[in-house]
């Protein structure tokens, strides 16, 4: 080595080796599969040593609400639940129609979280949307938030016995030949299947969509797995302006149809009362 190269080598700043390395991919959602549009909703990273899958998914859905309306929001939330469940089971193929994973590419950094945060910030632009005052107010009415308050009330009343019916993963996977289909069933035991959904919507269309999808998933799971008891529980919204008759009619009609099929139905305005109904139904 020449003297000049030796001097340059001595002056060079060592580049620290990355602590972790692996392959990353974007998680993409298609609001309209016929149109082919894909929107980044998260990133995943596969550890090159352990092969464990880490992920970070969007949690601010304000941009989806603005672009596609309130009726679309719960569909996105369910898709995110399906993605979480699939990755927890080390599934690296698309878990459902409307969700796609990009090709794997190399990424390294100080930690798995460091890699995820950096790539998420660079590729998931919709996460930067600012939440409006109305969106923040309505956030407490989505399925995820309603289930949390109801399940917290169940645990307060039933203690450790609550884990006998509250599923760790709300997504119930059905295998039909080579196809795996995700169903939204957050209450499960050896002889019971149940769903808890929000009735807190301002207009009829998103409320109808939410109730319809949840009830269809419950009926489908019931017909496949042949559980003794099925339960459908709705948290009715409480508004300062009083009840909306048209929205109550949607809830009452859906619940009447389910009741006629032998499904236990519970509709309440508070998490505590809905929790009591669920516990009574389950026999805990």
C-alpha cells in the first residue's frame, strides 16, 4: 500500500456494521380491486437470522375517511387486523383479497424497530394526515374502541375467566381447500362464537355495512364450526341530540333477523351493561 493510501486509510471514519439485517416489504391495500390502485398501509421486515416477522401498520385512518368516506373505515380496520394475524402466523403471502405484499428487499439498521420506523416514515404517506376534531370525537365509536371498553368491563367483572371467551386474535381463519379465509369473531370458546360491534355511526350506510359484514362472518363461522351458541352484541351510540330513529331501525332490523335464526342478540348503550349481557350468554 502506498504512503498516500495509508494516510487516507488512517483518516477514514469507520462505518459501523448494522446490528440487524434482513428483508423488508410494503403492505398495500386496494380500495377497489377492479381498479388496481394500491395504497401503502404499513411495512414488514423479516429478520435475516431469526426469520421473525416484524411490522408497523398505519393507525391514523383520517386520510381514508376523507378520501373514501366513513363507510370505508371499518373495512380498512378489519384488513389491518387480518394482516396482523397473518404476519403473527408467519404468512408472507397476501392474506386476503384487497391486500398485497411487495417484493422483499434488503434493509439493515440498529434494531428491528429502527428499520420499521425509517421505512414506514418513507413509504406510508397517508399516516401523516391530520385528524380533524370530528374524527377524534368519532374514534371512540369504531369496532376496535368499542371492543376494548366492553372487554375491559368483562375482565373487571369476571377476572381471569374472561380469557375463556375473549379471543387473543379476533381473526378466525377458515380453510376451504387451499384457500384461507379470515372471519371477524372476537368471542370464541369450545361451544360459543360471538361478535361485538359498534352502532356508533352518523349515517345509515356505514352502519349497515358494519352490521352486515359482522353478522355474515358470525353466521358463516357458525355454519362451518357448528358451535352450540352464537351471540351478536351491539353498542348503540349515545348522542346529546337524542336517538336517531333511522339508525336505530337499522340496528333493530338486523338484530331481529339474527334473533329469528336462533342467535342471541344484545343491544346496549353502555359497556358495563353489554358486558353483563355477554357474561350471561356465555355462562361465566
